[in-house]
C-alpha cells in the first residue's frame, strides 16, 4: 500500500512556517507530502537558513525523501520578509487553506497538516477569521467540529474554542455537550482505535460549582447532559473540578479529557508537551492536524525554530490516514 499523501500548508509566510518546511526537507517522513506555499518564499528562506533543498513540482506527489521538498506553488501577493507581517498576504494564506481543503474533499490528499497563521493580520486585512478549526469547519460545511490536542500522554478536547471568557458560560448548553461528546467518542473510536473511550469531563466553575454555591451550570446543564449520554452507553466521568482533574486521571486513567474552554485544559497539556503536542480537528470529513504553537515571528529566518511539533503532527496525520485506509 502506498503511503498516504499529506498536504502541508506553509502558513503565514513571514512566520516560522517556511522555516519548518525547510527543516522537514532534511528529515525522513512516513508519507508522501506536498507543501502548499510560494516556492520562491521557500527558496529564499532555505538560502537564508543555509540549507540545500531540491524543490520538486508536478501533479504526482512522490514519497518524501530527505533533501527534497515537493511544492504546490501558490504565489504570495507581496514580497515576504521574515518576521515582518504584511496584510496584503492574508488572501494568500487563506488561498493555501482553500486549495488544501479542496484537495482533501476531492480525494487528492488523505490528510491536511497546517503550519501556523497569524489571526490578527488576517482580520486586519478585512477577513473575519477566528482560527483554522472554525475556518475549515465552515468551508467544508461541517456544522460542528471539536478541537483536541494530544501530547505528553494526554488528549484534551474542548467544548468551546476561541471565545472570550465572558461568552463561555452562555455557550455551554445541553445541545453543545451532546454534540461534542458524540463527535469526540466517535473520532476516538475511528481515528485512534478506542472502541469505547473513557472520557473525563471538567466542570465549568471552580470546584465544579461547589454544589451550586459557585455556579449552577454543573447542576443544571452539565450533569444532566452527561447522565443522558451515560444512559446510551458512553463512558463518562464527571463533571470534575478542573484544578484536580489531571491529578486524578494519573491514578484513574482515561482516554481523553473534555475541558469546557480553551484555557482550562490546554495550559496543562502544553506544560506537559509543548514543542511536541499536536492539534487535531475532530469531526471534519478529512483528517487535519496542526502544530501547538503560533507564527513565532521573532524566530523566523533565525534557524532557531523547533520543528518537533510539526514532525509529530505529520506522524499523527499519517497514522490516522493509514488506519482510515485499512478500516473496513
């Protein structure tokens, strides 16, 4: 069986995305990989970093080999200088995503891996953009997706993603929790081979509401939603106080944690695995993984960007795509 084809979007051209692509060119990878980006930007970054790379083109994506990089050229709109954002290139960044999404939906690519983008400059250019997760869901017609990060022996999924903290409580509804748990459990089974995953669910409030004294969301929303799902056979623990949840699961292991909001679950995971964690979007009609960090403009072109998270993202995407290919 041929290795799967992984599409890698180069991300914000002024950030470390091109650096990471150049670093990948020197490593063995377990897939066929094509980089969606501006080949001239990649060539310039390779020269800046002092790395010899053979750039390949063409419709057929060969098996990756160290020293070479297959590139699908999508030109930037303006000249690129490492570390200097230019809003004129925001449309280029979104064009990379659109091309990758079309290739995944059409079957040309078996998985998508994304290098980091800069949300602020995309919005400054007039494009409403809250993140890769939401963009890919919207443009693939997927009504609900789940963000999950994996690393350090943990998998942490989020009930809500890029929301202001003030809006989180209103977003936690029975319907949301029902959809998120179903997607999380189904994808853990399909993509990770966990037939009946055990999921630990965090409460929203400190001490999981302290029996209603610190908030009633656990009593009125979270606990009833989990009870209905347990009655259908889902293996759910909680809602648990978030401050002790991760200590608890060291003694009572689970397959994933469901946090109620972004900064409730991800600081622990990133402390345990920053630089090697993988961001996974569950529920899309294709596989998508990403790095666990941002554009790191201060590192662009310096040769100091760490490629570990991107290597892990490609390895996980390849593993998931391979499992998909052999699944009945």
